[in-house]
C-alpha cells in the first residue's frame, strides 16, 4: 500500500495548516515540508496540487477558490532522503489544472518540498486555508466535480514535462548516401514548447574515435536539445553486424529522436531504412508511431481529460489494425486507446484517423483536441480582395504575451491560387513591440500549387514565444498568374 503524508521540516512532526505573511506583488517566504511515503509499496511517481478556501471557512476545499483558481501558490522540490532518486525543480505554480510532478518515492523515503504564495500586486488579500494534495501515479485519476474540457493536455508550463509532441520522422534521403532526413518536429522541454524545421543531417564515415575501416560501423544518436537544436552524438567504431545494445546515450536532458547505424562504405556511406531505429524515441502527447510495412501502430504516453477523469499513461500502447480500412484511434475513460469505427463516442477523446491497405498504414490524420494548461487564445486575421506579392502585407497587433502551441502549426488558406503554373507562397513576420525591423518566423509550410483542390496549408514555426505588443503580418511572396483572392491566417496559441 502507498501512504503519502506531509511532515514538518524536521521530517518527524506531522504538518499542520500552512500560514503565510503575504505582500502582494512579492513572493512570500518559503516554508519547507517533507512528503513521505509511509506505506509498504513504492510510489512510482507523485503529482502535487492545491485546493484552497477562505481561512476558517466551513466550505469544502476547492479549485474554484481564487487562490487555487489563479494558481497563486508555488512549490518546488529541493531534495530527498538517501534512498530516493535525486530530483529538484524550479518554482511551479499549482492549483486548478496545474500540478508538480515528482519522480518515484520508495516506501519509507521522502522528498523535501518548499511552498510559497505569489499573489499579484493590486489583488485584495484574504487569509487562506491550503490543502496540498499528493496523488500517486495512476493511469486514471478522478477529477473534481467541475465542467472540465476534454482533450489531450499539452503540459506547457509544467517544469516536469519533456516529450516529443509531433513529427520528427527520420528517413533515408532517398538515394544511398551518408545523410538522413529529419522531418519537422515539435517537442516540449521542461514545459517549454520548441520546434525545428525539417532538414538533412550528414553522418560521415568518421566514428567518434576516428575513420571507419572495412567491416566496421558506428551508432549515431539524434536527440533534441532544450535550446531548440538537434544534437548528433557519435559512438566509437564497432565490428559488424550491428548490435543495438551498443548504442551510446544521448546527452543528459535531451530527448532521443532516433538511432542511426552508419556502415563502412568506400563510396561515402549508404544509409537505408533498416539502419534507422526509433525504439528509444521519447514521444508523448499520445503521438502515433506507424509504418507502411505493418498493421501494428504504437500510441505514445500522454495525459488527457476524458469525461471527468484525468488519464495519465506512462507507457506506450500497441494496437493492431485491420487491413484495408479506415480506423479511428480514440482514448476511453478507462485510459486505454482503442481502434473504433467512429472518432467520437461516449466519454472518448479522438486521437488519430488511420487508413490501411493490405500490409500497412497508408495515411494518418491528427484528431487530437488540444487542451492547454493555460488559457487558449486563437488569433485570426484576414485580407479580402486581390493579393499580389508583398504589397499584401498586413500588420496585426498582438496585445498579450502568447506562446505557440506545439501540437498546432500555424494555418493559412487563400480563396484561390492563381490561374497558371506556379506556387502561391506565404510567409509570416514579426516586429517587436514599439516598432523595429521585421523578421521572418518561417514560411508556413509547403507552397500551394495553382491547381490545388484544397487551397490551405499549415506549417511549423520555430519561434515559439511572442512578446506582449509584438506585431505579426502575413507576407505574400508569390502568386502565379491571375492574382489570388482572400487570405486567412490563424494562430492557435496559449497565454504565457
């Protein structure tokens, strides 16, 4: 049995109610508590959140109370007893929709937690009773009786969340050579959203300890760093045949995207599909792994709200699909992904639409509904009439701090795409608050052909934070032949 209890900083005295001397606009003095597992079983992981009420009130503790609703209580992990794996964190707001995640707490062990209030200036002060609620990791956790939205949680702002959210397929470049192609990828690093546009990665005939010789190969690990870049880590030369157990580790804190075996080749290295392994890929957010050569797919771990339950899967889930049909992978309130004939049902969240032929997956469509921890914001601006090159640039003022959501690339569409051979091209630019030079956020996906039947596209933008007051404009780079009409840009973002 797992038995989580709070103790005072001496680790012996059971904790009583917390009381803070609060100065609005300034964090209060921190108080230390010990979170101990007094049970006989290890807690595989613990989430800590807070419910509050007015001090002395007989009302139940609630997420609706202003302290919990606005997440004015902050916690951080500062240490642990000798038998627990080290884990420290930055200050993390907790309350409605937010919590702090810890690593496992073995039976009889504890973690030290500091707690403080951080109430904005100008807010009236009311003394509060605070209930810190620790919950051991479980696939399904009942939620408070409240109108929760259903969907996949991004975990942006959660310092304990790091995972690959979408994209990042690693494939041979198409001709036998020493390069692989990494597709557009978005990921979350310690709660911060990051994105990287697709590019070729060269893997030469030089291993970590020198040039390859006949009959040799080396492993290269491709991993994603918290500064938005891709890292290539080469192992030393090994003797063929390939041994997956010999793969090197990625740098500490980086998310593994794929492992690539580079064989000796006098012509420069012929990397094929069989040389690329993705079994160590660190995906989350219920991302989907699939192959054109298999009817089995893998649904990544993730968190979602389904019905009135918080579903938290910590391991991948395998599904076998039927040949030659379109299936919908949905997440039920019991925490298990299933393949269904419809993307919607009673207490189920749609994840993916998957089309198969006789031997594997031929197409997928992402159906995951985005459920941010913070307030979701949709910005949309439109240009009506004739578009002709950069003269169609239209500034749009952004008045709040925004963070681009990693699950949702920016989307744009046009009324038509011209009348002769060529491509309609759109770019997005940003200028700092108060004016300044315009800088590109990157082209919004592939250009549209003049005869496109669905004149809409989406694309990944590597800049993930836009400051308050920044101006954003669309730039029409080219329109083939007859001028296009009506441009629409939508930005799906979260409040920072």
